C-alpha cells in the first residue's frame, strides 16, 4: 500500500476505535487485553500517537521520546488523543515517506515506516475496543489488502526484530505456513534456535509442520493473538514463535 493509503487507514481505524471506546465507556473491561479497561486502552493509543509525533522530530540516533502526562478526565483524554493523532497524521503527510526518523527498529525508522506501523497499531486496538463494546464482533472488519499487509508486517518486520536478540521463549523448532486465502498471499516461517526466518511463498500447497489459514482478516487477528476464525492445523506451539503482542 502507498503512504496516503496508510494515512487514510489510520484515520479510519482511529475513528472506529474512538466510536467503540465511547460506546463501551471508560470503565468497561477489554477482554482481549485482560489487564486493561477501555480508559487504559485509550491512554495507550494516545501515548503511542504522542510518541510517534515526537519520533518524527528526531533522528534515528536519538533516544526514545518521553511519555506525556495525560488528562485524568475521560472526556479530556479523548479530546487530547483526537488532537494528538491529528497532529501525527498531519506530520506524517508533510514529508517524503523515505525521510528518516527515530524508531524502536533504528535501521527502519522513517515516515513511511511509521505510517504503516500506526495503521496496524490503530487497527488492532480498534479491534480491542470492538470487543470491549460487544461480544458480537463482526468477522470481517478489515479489508483483505490492509489485513494481508498487517500479517506481512508482523511476520517480516516485528517477529524478526524481536528474534534478533534471540527470544528465550522461542524454544520450538519447525515450519509454519501462513495463508491469507482471499488476499492470495502466503508466507513460510522457520523457527530454529530461538530465531525465526520468514519469507513469502508463491504456492500455499506445500508441506509444513503447521498451517494457519483463513481470510486475511482472520489470520491478521490470529497473528496478533486476538480471537479469530483462522484455522490452525499441526503443531500449535509454532504460532507462538511468530505472533505479535
């Protein structure tokens, strides 16, 4: 997807997140994030969008931006977040996507990288807000292109970044085929020695120790540890080696 499409997704997903959060109310529990209430969820996404706004003003060599002091009042918090995310989207749109910026993955930090990261950060937390609002969450919230791109981000960027320092929890060895059927995309992952290698594959009809398959929407949710209708066959522990937070 291009830079403008990512920015449009940030706006769309943030508005849906806000609507679900406001409908659920600040004290509602978030089933997909058991430690959080809806207010905690909004505080988190507000801090993330504030952090990104600060990161865009920094170089890759700088230190992580400091967290903000958020309003205690719920309505004030929502308004603060509204203003901060609009500031973030505006800043992201004002420079070439290749412009470098601070990032927790230093060599990848750029305006384009942050636009992609925030499209998916906001989408997944929109899903959390939907679960807080209602037990009946639609099975197709995300279009196949966005969802498939989010799967790719987890598998190709997020998991390898974590694995570079050798994740101690990754003790399993084997292969996992991930197939987003309606997007026509598939990936093969190999877990070995605490590391995870990944690459796209053209043919989904290949052997693996485990297979995760379904709509792009369903697989997107599964790799981010959210409730999903994706089907996992084979060695289930392999999914834990590659999914997001």
